[in-house]
């Protein structure tokens, strides 16, 4: 029996492409692993701290933008309501106007995520706020996770509010809210940006539902007190990670925050 040895010469035409191909493969694997990671709710300060009147901004919006593109919060000195939607950040002022947020503005409290919808459904109204919450609850796998919730569509009405800028010595949050300006918005199209947080984060975040509203024309918005949906699409992201940035300032360090 004859034995034949066949020698294949390496194809040198592709050797120069190998580092590039390895780099592209590495980037692809990183992208796949990142996409499989659970989302994260990133939060600045705590609700208990804000309730006690710790209104000093502790993080710039330039830094906050790196943590997400969807969320809500407020501004230094409690100057209005913040809405983050599709990577754009807005400030709903107490005079009813809305403006874009500058990078050097700061926040004493914010909740934000990189929104990636995992499920969606349509509400054909009219549907009250409580009916909308009940419909969303039926879609959730558990009460023990965070959920980022986007509701976009036509609203019969939205009752929005904003709080005017406060001055030192700062009041409590309850006293500041007593100065709120109410905006009754009728027959308006826009987006509810919010979260549903589990009961065990009481004091850290607002438990249950918390929504801010921004109109499609970006001229109206604020904290949503009540609403009625005509027709809307609801998108939900289940979030199983949460991190809290604690302020590095004297008011937070000396505050007598409640014990668990």
C-alpha cells in the first residue's frame, strides 16, 4: 500500500486579516454578553434624603447621561421635574414651560436606566390611571423586581405638576410640594416615563408606580398626578439590578435618616 503525503501551503493572503478578524469576533462576543446582562436601575441619592430637604445637586447631568437614557428625577434646589426619554433630558418648570437640560446642571435625586423593552401591549381606552396600572400589573412576572415603564399615546387628560425652586434653609419635601403648580392638560399626545418599584425599597425609592410626563411637542410636562388614556402602547422592561449613588456632601452626611 502506497502512502501519500500531501502538504498544503498556508494561504498567506489572509494572514494579514487575522488581527482584524479576531478583533471583530471579540467585539461581537462582547456585544452578545452585554445584551444578555440584565438591565440596571441607577439612582442618585434616596427618597428619604430628598424628603428631609437634601436638595443640593450631587451629580451632573453630564455624568448621569452615562448611566441611562430613560428616567425621572429633579434638579438642584428642587427646581422642577426631570424627564429623560430616548436619551434627551428635559426640565419641566413650575411656570409650565419645558426646556432641555444642560450638561452642567446637577440633580439631588434621579432614577434612570438604559431602556430596552422586553414586552409591550396596547391599551384601547378610555382607561383611568388605576385601570392602566392594573393592566400593567397583570403583565408582570413578579412584584419583587423593578420595571421601567413607557406609555406613549393619546391621553384624554393628564394632571401634571412641578415644584418651584427652593431656597436655603430648605424645607422638607412635603412643604415644598405644598407650593406646587398644577397643569391640567387636555387631549394631549405624549409619553409617560416611569418605574414600578418593589415594596422592599421603601425609603430608597418611591414604591409602586412613579411617572413623569412629556408631550410629543416637548412643550408640556411634569410629575404625573393623574391621567386617563384614550389609546396608548405600553412598553415594559424587567430590571433585576439596582445601584444607588450616595451624595458626598455635608447635608447628607449629617442627616438623621431613618433606620430600616
